[in-house]
């Protein structure tokens, strides 16, 4: 959980002040104390070429204080510091944003870069594929394992987050190699993109939940683009059901009270951070309606009821639809309204807005 710079400022607007402001905002809004701890600097932090000894250097105009000083600033606020690198010779911004760099990827510099990051106080490494197969003839698994070996040699532990967008099914080979692995292409700030990613995750439940290894459907787009408040609530609910990393990518200080209430909902965060059960699964579909369930370590179940339609719907949640023994008795709590709804009984009729959800804790 934390914040990443990319969705907010992308490449050329990334500065050390943007990063400091994000760290301050996590503290001032109380989000740090709710679990948002990592502050991750994405692509374009680098000077356009390496130094005389082959070392990466921060951009002198946008990061004049240096990365070690920035990491210290983040650490002093009770947060952890993350940085971006790639296994090939190019970064993604060099390929798609015309970033004027040369040799900024870690290819041939893996040990040097890992040791440099550790000396700066890095706690999190985002390692991004960026089509290194096309530019450098690399294969994903061996390339990601090379940096894994470098990190294992360090005295400073780092969370290792790899991104190759699910193109080579990392959920099959990344467990034990990385702490989390991207499963999709980049998530856009529109509901159609969020819905597409949700559908793509339905088949991956069996590959998440191992100790230290999680499917990553990409960073949150809450507060960005055309997403409505209702769609943001649905977005956050689904990411919680998927045990997804929760990384904000917007100006945190500018979030409305409604959006802050969404990303700061401790009951929903607890669903995301409950690793004792399993990633959520789609268990029922109807006419543009669906129900997902997620087992908790306590033995209870969280149920997500979703309306995919463009019109309001009433969806009935029953014991049969969520796979619970009909003879048992269950109490239901709404995790967004923070109130009990009484027994499940013969079923609950739930009114849902277009693209809306109800997130329910169902316990014996």
C-alpha cells in the first residue's frame, strides 16, 4: 500500500517536490496510519545518461537534492521509499514518452544498480519489462531472476515488484521470485478499463495468496480521469477482493472528502490485507449482474455484489448464490455504510447503481 508517481504526473512533471508532497499528504490525511506506507518514484527520475563509472544519477534539475536525501525525507515521516528500474537497456519512458535517455536500464549494471539503490535507502524496487525482448533479446524469467539474485546479496531488504503486464503468465513462474507481479496492461482512468481488468483477474485466483507473492492488477486510478465516485468505490472494492496492492496515483492532498473516505475505509482495507483466506472469486453471474466471494482467515466471507449495467438494478444475494449452506444462519454487515443489515435469511434484495457494488461481510 502506498503512492506511485506515474498515474499522477507520468514522466516530465515528476520532481522531488511532487514526491515530498505525496509523502506529506499520506501523513496529513491519516492514510499512512491506515497502511499506505510506500512512496514510489516511477520512471523519469534519472539523468539522461549514466555517470563516468556507469552509475545512475538523478535528474539534476528535477531532483537537485539527490535520491538519498529524498529517501531520508520519506523515512523521517514513517514511510518507505521506492524506485523504478528496468531489466533491459531502455526504460518505458524512453520507448513511449521520447525520454532522451541513453542506457538507463539495468542491463549489464544489475549489481551496480542494486547496490546503489541500497546505499540510497530504497525499500521497494519496481522492475519494469518495457519490451526488453524486442530491444535486447531478453527473456522475462531469467532477466527478472538476475536482479532477484542481486537483491538477495544485499543487506537491505527490498520489496521486489515486477511488471511484464501478464504477457508471459508471470503468475506461473514469479512466485518465489518476486513479491508481486503485474497481471495486466496499464490500467486507464476510465470505467471500461477497470472493468476489463476485473474480468481478466477472475481466472487468476489460484495463483495469488502464497506467502510473499501477489497478483497485481496495476495501480489505483481513484481521483483520475472520468471515474465517478460510485465507480471509484467499485474499483476499490474489487481491488480489495483481489488482494491487490493498493497504490494511489493521484494528488492525495486534492482528493475530495468522498474519495478520501473511499481509500481510507478501514473495513475495506482490512479485506484487502486479509491474506489468510484467498483471492476473491466470481461465483455467480446473471443479466449483467455478478457476485464474488472472498474467504477470510476468521472463517467468514466477504461478498461483493456488482451491477455491470448502465441502469439501476436490484440484485438478490442468497445463501445459494454465495455457496453457503442454506440451513445455516448468517449475519450481514455492509462495509461501506458500516451498519448491520440483519440476517441473510432467504436473501437480501440490494439496490445497485450503474457500475455500483455492495460489499458485505457475511458471518455465521
